[in-house]
């Protein structure tokens, strides 16, 4: 087995003190850079030689492809990404280093990611691969959009990882996205399958996974790995996002760990390839 570290630098769930001085005022660039170096060096160094790769920076882009105005960006500047990769490489030169994000199937966000990766690589920053989270819905992104995204990074000459794969089968209350901070009130209409997934939806989920994996297999030369975001339906974050307490069915194994029709649909693809 190989282990992937997730994640070193993120705008979400970072304690406020990281960005503040003793008076709760924003620290200066040099102070935050030191804290960033200390954090990355401590964590990556602790597991040197035992972690295959790290999601170094997670979700640094807005949906329109512009840079997210996080405290990292506001205090350090855009080069906080380059610094994070440089610190991680120094701490473990043998580890693979990734940039990870969601909804890169959106043309504007994909364009922003291509620009970001290009700037980093021009600077000599060791970015091993781009992570496509692939928090999918039953109808989004389309097969065409998914293939266009993978092809775009393939043309850039960088490896692709499918990093957080699942398929949300429940009614959505937001546009495509995976903003973990969202918290929407629950209603019965938004939690329709509390007693089990209807057969028709089960079939749609199986077809959806088969369609996605056909794209992945077509681009197997550029895709290094596919990682599901949890193993069984009961463990999935989608039971609690963006609405707490829902019953979701986004993975290949049910709540008892048994393979679903979606699992069989993926396995059968070996006969097509």
C-alpha cells in the first residue's frame, strides 16, 4: 500500500492564530512564511520516505479561475504556493507533490489552474501532478467536459490524479462545487432515499461510474491513480454535506461493505479494454 498526505496548505480549517500576532492582528509576510516553513517541514519531515506524495496546496482557486483571497494569499502573496512546494521538496526530495482542486471541469476554473501550474513550473517548482477531485453528480460533469479537462492537463505535460472520487445521487442545492464550509438546512425533499436507493437510481449510478471510468481508461497513460473519497456509503462526507444528516449513496460499496451494481459496472470494463 502507498499513502498520500492530504493536505498541507488549505484555506479552510486552518486555525486563526496561524495568521495572527498576540493582539489578533494579521502577521507580516516573513512571519507567516516562517510558520508555513515550520509546518510543512515538521509534517513532511516526520514521514520522510514513508509518504508517496502530498497534496501540497488544496483549492487555491475560485470558481472563475482567479486566485482565492485566502489569508495565505493576502499576507504572503501568490508565491505562497511556490514556497509551500519548495518547503515540501526540501523536507522530502523523494515525495511526489500535487496541486489539488475541485470543479476543474468548469472552463474558467480549468483555465485558471492551467495558468497557475504553468507559472509554477516556469519558476522550477516541482509539481508532480494535478489532482482532479471529481466530486461528481449524476449528470455533471458530462463525459465531454471530463475528457476535455484531462486532455487539457495532458497537453500541458503534467500527470493527472483523480483524487476524491464520488458521485452525489441526492438533489443538489448548489451549483457545482465542494465548498466544505456550506451548511444548508435539511428538508425531506432533499433527503429522499432514507430507506434505500431505488433500483432506477442504482442503475443510473452504475452507468455514471462506467462512463467516468471509460474516460479514465482512455487516458490511462496520463492518470497515475484514482482515489475514492471513502470506501463505503456510510463513511462518505456526502451524508453531511452540504446538508447534515442525509442518507447518500455515492460510492461502489454499500453501508455493509457489499459491492453495488456500480462496482460491477466498473469491473466489467476490463472486458472492453
